[in-house]
């Protein structure tokens, strides 16, 4: 099978390092992976190509990179599938996103590990150390099976749209790791963990774009874990944050009128009209919306058939 790999190159040791794309024409077996192609380039064509790899079996996570613009494990991505996706006979390979490039396809993972450490990914039980191993009931651990499959490859971080604009965000990998310990019955630090996770850069900064879900090679569902952490936080009474107030106001408006009151939603999310610092921050946005004819109506009306929506809420509340 003939294929062209367009690899994004970067060499920091030249006088004026600028990224560029270099194309390599290869002939590989039909069963070859993208990683097979890259190794063939490094070993037979261009020994200067820098990349990370180890197990070649989708276990170690070392070879996470962008393939045709999406986070992938190069060892787990068939060349024939990447060719079909590109549609033009060329597979584009780039370093993982949202991380600083060291050289070619190698990125600096230090920020990734710093964020993971920030969520304190270890058990914190209370009381004296037990004399024997603490065995958790199987039924209490089943819901953690998926998240414990994470191999920390960083594919989710690479494609996270929030991290593109806010480096302060903990990111999907670290937050999924946080859920693994919040959900563990042997851990007794939920209160402190959840309080820290509701601060800026935590669980409420996720925009639910689902990119992390799409690219995760192990089906960890980081976004689903973040949503579960939000539920845990609110059930624990941690509702005095922009995100929690936004969720409560959103639900209140939909139950009351069948749709969101876009004028009052940001006001309630920011703590109400008496929270003057936040209201001042919203003023420029309101002025721009008014000037461009985008201001929501002042009088919020119910949707026709709103009573059907209310019945759904009642049924859910009664079931819970």
C-alpha cells in the first residue's frame, strides 16, 4: 500500500526554528499502523525524526499525537483508516495539541503531570492504618472500572477546546483521575477534594464539547466523569459557585417556562444583581448585545405546552 505521511517538523536547535511540514512517500503493508509508518521513516529514510513510542500495543500511551487533526494513539491507528479519513492519499501527523513542542512529534508532558498531581491522585482514608488490606465490595468498584482503564496518554488533553484558551483548566485527564478517587469507597477526602475542584479551572470550566470522549482510546469518558463530579459537588452542598448557580438557574427556568431565560441566566449565575463586581463585569457584554440587537427579551414568556415539561421534572423528582 502506498501512502504519503505529511509530518509536522520542528527543530529548536536551528537559528530560527519554525514549524514546517515534510512529506514522506512510503510503501507499507495493509495492516500497518501510523506508528509503523513513522518508525519506517526514522529507521530507513530520515533518522532525525523525533517521536515517542514504546509498547506498540495501546498500553503505554507514549505515542499520542494528532492524526489528521485528532488526538490518537499512533500505534492504535490503522494506516488504511487514516487514509480513508483524509480522502486524498496523505495522512497528516502532528504533535499532540495544548502542550509545548520539544522537537518534531515530542511534546513536554510536565504541565500534564502537574495537573494530575494537583488533584492528589492517591487514597486518603481516615483513622489508623488497617492491619490488613482494605477490600472494597465489588459492586462499589464497578463504576470505576472504566476510569481506571486510563493510560494517561494525553489524547483528551490534546483535543480539549478549553485548554486551547485557558491553560489554568485542570483538563479532562486530571479531572477523570479525580473522579476515580472521589468515587472510591476507601477514600475519605471527598469534601476537600470537591471543594478544590469547584474553584476556577475545575469541574465547572468544562464546556461539554465531547472532544475528550471522541478521542479517548480506552473509552474512559472524561466528560462523563466531570459531569458526575458536578453532581457530587452539588449533592454535597457546594452550590455557591458560578457553575453551580448556572446549573440551578438553568434547571429552574426550563422547569418554569420550558426554555431558558437568557437575560436572567447570567445574572443568577453570577450571584444576583447585588453582586456588584460581577454585574459590572457583565455590563460591557450587555451593552454590546443591545447595540447589535441581540439583547434577550425583558419579559420572559412560557413556551406552549410548558406543563408537559413540568410533568417530566415532577416524574424525575418523584423517581429520585
